[in-house]
């Protein structure tokens, strides 16, 4: 994923340090504002690709976000809103804000990364940056782009087609329709092909290999399972939870 310009607005030094560190490690350019007036000044100088802000910046609810967006004309500023022990009313209000997402403090680093990545890879953000349209085919190595990132990209752009992943003597194929996963198959030389959710998790754990996505027609009729397909973001988060549970079991065993 290419570098983006991200504005972080939060008065808590620890949160600012942590968020800035996480974003900088991903290669993004981070600007920090500690209050709304400073945030308005930063936006007037350069409109960021993403806003990450404490949802509880003042006592008026989320009206401040509307003000920050009001002077941008047709351009929409995606936002990831953070809050510590928010009241239910604030949580619901935040979830209703268009082109935004919400995350409780303290948060898991992997979930933070996924929510940031999903907002940055959305068609809305890509069109704002006026980047050239992506080709119908996509290929590269998992060292350049993780399989989790590829799935989130396919979900954001609602792609249909087949994603093939190769690693030495193993080949994985994932069939997608409108950004959702219909079916997955993992084939290892000398073994029977496996088609299950475990095959998806096995592929997501690959750190190296080559991938190729070929766009194609919706194949719901051929690859059923769940008629609507599986949500990519939920799959990636479920893998992270499985990995956490495995690490905890290993720690207890030691």
C-alpha cells in the first residue's frame, strides 16, 4: 500500500505517540494536532487522506467533524474515530457518521491497522487522490503485499474473480464475488485439495509466495457455500484472534 497523508487529532500524549508510531512504520506521513483549532489549521494547509481523531474532542458530540469537513466542498475526508469507554449514544452516533469507522481505546494494534487500511483502500480515498485506476488484473509477491491486504483491497473495490497464490509445492485459489469470499481451495503436491475455512486461514498465514488476481464474472452459482459469501475484514480479524489464542495456549504450556 502506498504512503498516505494522515492527520491525528488527540490530546492524550500516549495515544498520539502510539498511533504515530504505528502509522510511521507503515510508511505514512503523519501530522499531529492536539486540539480542534490546530486541526483546522492543518487541514487549511493540506487536506489529509485520512483523519484519526478522539471522538470526545469536545462536549458537542460529533459536530466538530462536520465543521472540519464543511469547508472541503465535494471532497470527503474519511475518519477513524477513537474513544475510551464511550457512552452508548456516542458510539451509535460515531457509527452513523458517513465514510467513517469507530474503534474503542485501548485497541489491538492489528485491528487498528486493518481499520486504517480499509479506509485508505476504499474507492472513495483512491478517487480523492486521483490515482490511476487499478488494472483488472493484479499480481506480485506476498513480500510486497500481504494476502490480508489483498483481500481488503478486493473487498473495498468489490471485485469479482479468482485470486491464485503459489508457494513452492502448494497452490491456493480464492473465488470472490463483489468483494466477498465465495470459496477457497488449498492444494499441496501429493495431497488431496482442501476446501474449507481452514484453507483460508492457512493461506493467510503465508509470508512469502506469488499472487495473481484475475477479474471475472460473478461465480456464485458455481461456488456456493454461503450464498452471499464471507466478509473479508471479519476473516482477517478472526485469523488474528486465532493467532492470539494459539500464542496464549503456548505461553500457558511453557
